[in-house]
C-alpha cells in the first residue's frame, strides 16, 4: 500500500492482506540497497495469521519515492514515524543487516512504540570494505556482484531456493539494480560505515529481542552477531547452520519458524 | 577484488542443487511422485497461499524439475524459470500469461513452423492476434506495434532460414513501447548467447534440443530476466492489479523481478498444467552437464560444414551467419562471439526432387523432425516441419522448395562429409535413385 511518511510517498507490502490498524503491527526493514521484496517468505505468513504487516521500502528504495536517507539515525526515526503515519501506536520490528542498525535506532528514539525486536544477520557496527564502498558509490555493477557473493553462504551459492524456480543470487541482484546503485546501495553502505552508535544503543535496549544469525555469514560474521546479542539484555540467539547472510531467503523456512515462535511468545494476538 | 560466484561451466554442473539437502546424493534424485506430505494444516494453508516455498503437487512444481529450472536460470543469468512439457508449451504459457483476449503480439516471421501456426491459427481462437514482421525488418517491428500490443516475440536466429533479428535494436523498440521482448533462444543455448545481456526480458527454450543434446526427452522452459517493470504502464493488469485467484495478490508488487514466472506457475501451471515429467528433467540435466563441450564441437563442425557446402558444385546457396557474404555476419559476430550455432540451411541444385533424393540417400545423417541432437540431422522443411503453411506463408517465412535444413552433429567431420557425398551423388540422378 502507498501512504505518506514525513511527506514522502512510501510503499509497503502488506503481505497480500488489506492493512488493518486495529491488528497488531509488525514492520519489516530491509538491508542495504534492497526492498520489501526480500521479505515475501515471512510477511505473507503473518499477514494471513491475524497481524498487520508492513514490509517498508525505505525512502528512495523499491517503490517509495524521495531520496535515500543519509544516516542510520534518520532511517530509525523515519521507521518510528511509519507507525503513526498508518494510525498505529505500537509495533514489533524485524530488521535485516542494515535494517538491524535502523531498527535498533528506532527503538532508541521511540522506545514507547516498539514491543519486540528481531535482528537478522545483524552486528553492532557494519564497517564497509573500502573498495566495495567505492564501487557502490560509483554505481559500478561489480558492487552488486560482490555484495551477492558475500551475502550468500557456500550452500547458497549453489542455489536451491525454497520457492521453486527462483535463483536467489540473481533475484537479489535485480532488486538492487532496480534503482541507480549509487543512490541506494552507495548511500546505504556509507550510512552503515559511518554509524558508530550500535554498541551503546544495544546496551540500553530493554525489550524482548531475538537475533537470528547465519553460521556462514560473511557480511556480518557470526562472532559479531554474537557480540551484538551479548550487548542486549536477555537477547535470544538462534544460529542457522550452513547459512549465509541472506537467511530470510537462503533458509526461509527455518527463519520463519524461529520468528513465528518468538512473535507468538512475546507479541501474541489478542485472545 | 572480484566476486567469487560460480562461472558458467561450474553452474552447468552444480547450480540449483545441494546434496546435503538430499541425503548426500551426488546425482540429482528423481522425485517420481505426484504429491508432497504437509506437516500440518497450517503448513498446507501456507503453501497453497504462496506464504512459503515448497511443493504441493507435481503439476505445479517438483524437486527434480526445480533443479533444472534453477540451473537453466543460473546459466541464462535470469531471476526465475519455469520448466514445461515442451518448448511449445513454454511459448503458449508465456503468451497466455502475458495476454488477454483482445490483445496483440508482434512476431518475427521466421520461426519454427509449429510456432507460426500457434500465432497464426491457434492464438486467434483465444482473441489474441499477431502481426508478423520479417526478422531483418527492424523498423517493421516498430510500425507493427498497436495500442493493444503486449509483446514482441522472435527467434534470434530464425528457423529455418538463419536470418538474424537485431535483438539490441528490437529491444530498444520494445522498451520505448513499454512492452517486453521475448526471445526463443533454443538455437543458441546460453553458451552462445545470453539474451538478457542484449535487452531481452523473457527467454524461452525447447530444452529437447542442444540443452539436452541426447534426443531422448521433450522439455521446455520459460526464463525471466527480472528486467521488465510491469508497473510502468497500465498494459498488464493481470500482473499489477489484485488477482482474485490468490486473495487479491498483486504479483508485480509482491514478487518484483520474479513476478512473471510466479504468475505463470500460479495461474498457468495450475489451470493448464503442461508440467515436465521428473524423469525427463533428469535426462535434460544430464545433457546440461556437457553443454559447453558439446556446443564447442557443434560450432566447429558447423564451420567446417559451411566451408564444405559453400565449395560444393551441387549446392546452390548456403545460409549460416558465419558464411562469407551472409547479410547478418557482422551482427552475429557481435551477439554470438563464441559461434553462430550448428544449424545450416542450404539449397540443393535440382530443387525439390534433388532434395528428396539427397535426404533419401544419406545414411549417417538422420532424417527426422528435430534439431540439436548430438547426431547430424537433415530434413526438407517445405515437405515436413513447415508443410502446414501455404505458398504465401512459406515465401514470407523465407522458405524455398530447394532448402534442406541441416543440424550438424558431433560425429567425426570426415564421416559426415562421406555421407553427404553419397547424398549429393544420388541428387544428381534423382529419378534413378530417389526411392532407394
């Protein structure tokens, strides 16, 4: 659905169900250069099980208009504004990669609005390889190829998508290349590289939090994901073996099962 | 710093398959089953509603077929693929997903005869009309586009005359019109050409041919490039508007670069059901493992054959994009740098009667209605593959009665030549030896 957030025409997938502000809201926040499309194997499930779902396209990404936001802090604040823009008072957040930094920032800025937090492939800081950053800022397609290489685990490089017929390395690549690379991936990578508040914010988080980590993640390594989880009081950690950074696609079923249990326990539907 | 994603030859052996998820089986298992157990009612509902990936019924998807789909998709550089029972069903499924009654297609005139009949005779039954344009008439494609045109379709190298469509330029015409370019790339395979790199949006193949190479199994495939923006205009409401068959799902919004394939599977396979048998998928996978090696030999044998035929006193003309003086030679060198394939058309002196004598007297080359087998194949199109066309359509499609279509195989080249010499000898005295 389309709606305005801070004057920006914003798109969010509602998981195939009409949006209902009276249902518990889950917001999904994508990673660098990506869009709502990476969440299709999680969002539709919750949308058809009593939740309202918004897989947002950050400004300048996917089907949202405007320019990409330049800092993680701005993105976090913007996600907080999404909640009010659709007429809700609270939400659970699910972030992937850069989306983990964004959702943590959102909790820090809007603690009263956020009920639970799920971090997939996260770390408290995501410093970028200088060459990868340069390539992305120059709109060089090689940046996308490198990102797809790093983002998928050894098994993921062979394929084997849960949805028959999809070849996920190329799916991710096309989602990124849907926009000018420097305007989305380049801006996002720079924002990640600049962001230093992660450890301090993580230490202050005080809400049910789940970290889902890929054992073979080369973008945000397992040890960095564990360090982030250690910063967060009471954080649950689930590790998916033989999986890279794109667990939401590479191991979509396992990811969904873990998320289902966490949401059911900490953000249940009203009885 | 370079990406370490797998290259073509590696993908042809490994893409789409993880042994660790299949009992460690190094070879792809044949899942000879119609249906798949659900964990519980919730799992079943989620699968039926496209909430999660997986298999329900082998008409829609099958794990063996899935490996083939991903492998071809990886080789083509696409985002998604859907295998079908034959190349023709891949084309039919593509057009039925793209068009509604009242829509129109612009189509290259030089196509496999069955494809011509599909567009000329069968699709009008469903209210879908076609304007045919000669493959070299690039401007003609632009002129033929109407407000209700939903796509441009063509074979890059036309069957059987070997005329090339200027894919990059026709792609620009399609982009300007906001419609997709669909290429039948059967003759090339992704080893010789990856059409998405030249502006195509959708690719179809008959996998029965070079992709398999063994002549054992029928199969086809639709591959999506993920490049086409279905929401750029209001031409494709079935892709962009809520679809009643899945609770108001908008395929374009939800699935983006894989929307067309998702729609083709969810609607087309569900309602029409031209599914590929897992045994056939497995046979094609075997062929794919040696695609590069076979295509190199096909092309090298074809080059020698062009030279041999061009210098033969029984041959009136030779059409192959590598041949000296071929009008599309420059374009072919640009789009097909690894080779222009192994299909050759040539005219035999003495016309139809001589052609019949030639075909009846070759013994190594097989006279049959297929191309792309590992073995050398010959046929007289005007009396076989394109026989359902009238004289005017034959002429428009670039066919003549003296034309012989040759699919050069992998045999020792000298043995093919010796066989052809027997055929040419007989063709010089057709009345004496036509019926051996």
